[in-house]
C-alpha cells in the first residue's frame, strides 16, 4: 500500500470517522479485508501470523459493533466506500 493511498482514500476517511479508536494495524487489516485478501494473504503482506490477523479482525468487528451480528466484515467495509 502506497502512502498516498492513505491520504486520499475516502474509505479510510470514513472508517476513521466511524471508529477513530482503530489501531493503525487494524486500519491496515481493514483495507486489505476490503480488497478481498484472505487472512493468509494479509499475514504474508504484513509479515505476521494468521492468528494475529484473526485477532485483529475480531477487534475490528467489535469496534465497529458487528459482534453477534451475521454481517460479513468485507461486505460491511465495502458498504462504507
């Protein structure tokens, strides 16, 4: 991901306003989930374990109020664009 993507992306502005308490890593994971990357792909891109990505996805769902709801995280993130 290019640093200019972070500056101009409407998605990042929208997700930041909805969940200003997301960590920088959670924002990175959110962007990659939105792009359709798998946990394994994201782990390889970010240089961490699949378990770490699963942990971040669960935190993202919690912070966005998606726990206990049958809403696909990627679909929700796409709806923010």
